[in-house]
């Protein structure tokens, strides 16, 4: 949601002259606990009211407060009638209590009517109405009232910031905080917790450090609520050393603080450090146990995850639904079938199988383990009243290559959501049916279902396969017009689509617009590979050099683009250097595609003996592409001996590959071995082999 805002200001300016402390909290503790709201309300409505007018007014205010706590709208309306009969409607305290009662009971219209007809309204009146609007998601009304409020205090700003944060308006929340700071209103711990939450979603370590410095300067870092949120913010920004320093400085970290630090280490894969925090916790709740168990599971250490899970049970705690889902999901990712079945059994024993999302998770698990019959059985036995289970089975059928069954099930879904459509479109895109993917996308839009960024990645992938530039431009325009969030995966898909559809200039233009905002390697991979594919080898290598200067780790795909670029330019030494750096510098294990690039590079340079040596030393068997590259290089450089070896090997991998026999025949002919060339051609004719014609899919 976009709210009208003033011009943007620098994040913070550390001048705190004329700041006003506006506190909504009292440090004094009442001498006696307050009476239960229900008892107080009953006493008031039964006529047990004081005769002193001042005490009577206070009794009305207290009774209305009880109605607010109990959401007792009918009793509140009775008291409102008493107020009107008593002529007390002009009393600002009583009027504010009535506005508050109606707002908290969800009767915003009645609350607004009282607010609009009241005279002598104070800041409390405005705060109550703003809080009511925020509570029920009416941010536009809240912001409109907030902007005309004559005097804003800490409560006003905090209510507005909190509402914006709760509704995902992170930038707007930070901008309101900047206004608050400029106006000299001192924030409290609740304000800052909301601001920190907004910055967590926006990202950026600079803002994190600025907020930390501000909290120290104004003395709010001593509040556990604030320091815990700062620790979380450092963890989100992968600054775990800063998070640990702040955590250690906390005088009395509570359970939430400890869980935040534990979660930070666990999510980053630092299980030894996470385990140390866990062991030092004086008491451990199910969240702590769940975090450490899930941490081990996510890095594939299932044995330790199970050990910790059993220790949790021995401590007297049982799993919650989040832990069960995490464990079943991890078993699916690791294809740990037997372990996952044990957790399925645990869900039945604990009764968690009644939860819709757990049923969907179990279906996902069986499908991920290629037990599609078990997934279908789970679907049949479970409830079909929620779309999540339908989606899980559709995705499972797609994953197991049963695209037609997936489409049949998709057609039967009572009410399809964006996940249903996205799963089916992705299935067609991945199963080499790009036309069907694009066709289904158009049907989705015509049905009024708005695609998300995941949908558009699959659509763009299908368009890239088809090579239809016009369709790709329309899809890109649709993304812009419908404000679909541009994450790194979607940006990479846009760049890849333009490159594969022949418009490398547009791909470069898109990349240059976003390269400084990327936080993952995906967009870089798209442009590096795209440039290499179009023969712009030097520019591709320049992009890789730029990537190396950033805090982004290259992936296996990055090196495919780099090695292809080296191959286009004949840069053998540089290609060997990058190939060797994969494992030594970046921990990326070369796969068969990387070896294929190197064989092609060495072959084109005429270094066939080195190419042969590389193939013989590969940790996997060479495929058709590698043998074909070597055979083509042998023809170019007239190496009959290696060419015969490559042709025989290629025939062993794919006996019907006619092109390899043609190349071998040409090698013999070039060497003047006409009889051998004739024998190869005759063998091809007797076996009815034919060379497939080439074609272009770019339109």
C-alpha cells in the first residue's frame, strides 16, 4: 500500500536538541491489582454507582474501559445511553472512552461519528481514532487523520509507524520516523522496535548501525525489546559477530533474545555456535528446541537432528506443528524417506495431521521422495476442503514427470489460487512444453488471478525457450504495469529472456539498471552467460571481473558463462585459470558442463592431447556433447587417431548419432583415407542413419 508522504529525508541526523519526551507509561505500580473488567462492569450495570458526580464520571470511564477489554459492545451502548441521559456527552474523558470502546469493538463508523461531532478534542482523541483505523487496516484514513492532527506526540507517531509496519509499508514507516525525529519528538522502545522491524525488511547494514548508534545515544538500548530487535537486525544482515557482541552486552537477555541469537546462528549454518548458545540457555522452550533441531536438519545432519529431537522428548516437551513441518520438509529435501515416515507417524500420534498445512507438507514429502502413489493416497485420505493439498499433489505430479495427470488434477481443483496456476505453468515450462505454459498464463490472467514473481519466472523461461521477443516484451510490460515485485530471480529471468530472444542490448540495459541493488548471483549469471552466448566474450569476462569485486559468491552457472566466453575468444590459459579456481577459491565442484567447456576450449586451440587427458581424468563419464566437441576439433585439426577414439566412444553413448559418423568420414577423407571414409558412409546407409538438419527458434 502506498501512502502519500512528504519528500524523503536523510535517514538520521544526530541532533537531539529540543526533543520532547512524551511517555505513555507510568513507572508507578498500583498498590492493589485492578478488579476484573467483567466484575466491574457487572457492578456498574447493577446500579452500584457512587453518588459523587466526579466519582460517577470515573465509574463510567472505568466501565467503558471494561467494555473495551471484553469487546462488550451491547453493554457499551447501554452505558452510552446513560451518558446521553446524564448530559455527560461533552465530557472529554467520557467521550474519549466512548470513542475507544467503539473503536476496539470494531464499530469504526460510530467511533468516527463521535469524533467528528465532538468539541474540545485533544491529542488522546486523535490517538484513539488513529489506533482504531490502524487496528482494522484502514491505513489511508489513519494517515489522513494523522497528517491533520494539530499536535503529535510519541503515541501518535508510534501508532502510525506500527500500523505501517504491520501492513508491510516499510519505507513509509521509516519516513514517518524521520518526520518524528525532525519534529523533535523522542521515540520510546515500542517506536524503535517497529522502526527496526521495518529496516529488517528493507535490508542494509548501514541503517542497522545508525539505529544502533541512535539507541545508545538516547539510552533505549537498555530495553530488552530494543536490543533484541537490534540483534535480530544484525542477524538478518548476516553480521553475526555484531549480533553476538550486542547479545553479550545485554545485562539480562530473556528467552526471546536467546532464541533470536540461536536462530541467527542456525539459519547461517553455524551449528557449533548455535549449539553453544543453546546449551547455555537456563531454560529451553519448544522454540529453542525446534530451532536447533531444524538447524541440523537443514544442513543435512539428520542423525544429530533426531538425537536432539529425542532429547527434547525426554525433557518433557513435545513438538509443535512448526517443528513437525520443518522436519518433514527437511526429510523431503534430503529424500530421507524412512525418517520422514517416522515423522508422519508422529503427526498422527500427536493429532497434528488434522492441520491443513501439515497434510500438504506430507504430500510434498512423499512426492519429493518419488513415492507418488503414497502422495496420492495421502491426498485421498485427507480433507479436500483446502487448496494447499491440491497444490501439493499438482506440484508433486509435475516433479515426477506426470504432467498430464497434474493437468487433470489441476482442472478438478474447486478454486484455484496463484500457487495452483504457477505450479502448472512451471510444469509445462520444465517439461519442454513452453507453448502450453504461455497459453495457460494467458488463461490465468483472463480468469482474474494475478500472477506473482514465481509465476512470471516460469512464464519468461518458457518465452525464452520459444525465442519470441514480442511475447517477452509484453510479459515484461505486464510485470511493470502490475507492480509485481522484482526479486533477483525474476530480474535474472527477464535478462535471460531478452538474451535468448536475441535482444542482448535490452538485457544489458535491464542489468545496468539493477546491478547495484542485487544481493544474489542470479542476475549476474544471466548477463554473463547471455553475453557469452552472443559472442561478446570480453564484455562477459569484464562482468565476471566486476562480480569478483562484490560480496557475491559465483556459482556453477557463473563459470559456465565464463568458460564459454574464454572458448569464444580462444583464451586457453585464462580458461584453465578460471576452471582451476572453481574448487580452490570458491568451493564449486566442476560438473560435466564445465568439463565440456574445457574440452571445447582445448580442442579449438588444437591441444587435443590435453583434451584427451582431461576426458580420461574426469570423475564422470563423458556425454554426447563432449565427444561431439572433441570429434569436431579432430576434424578441424586433422587428428585421425583421437578422432577415431572419439567417434567410437560417441557411438557407444548414442549408437544412432549420425552426425558423428559424418564427421569421422570427413576426417578420413581429409587424411586421404578414402576407403575408410567409404566404409563409414556405407555403414551409415545400411543402418539407415541420417544427420538431423539444424533449425533456429528465434523469431
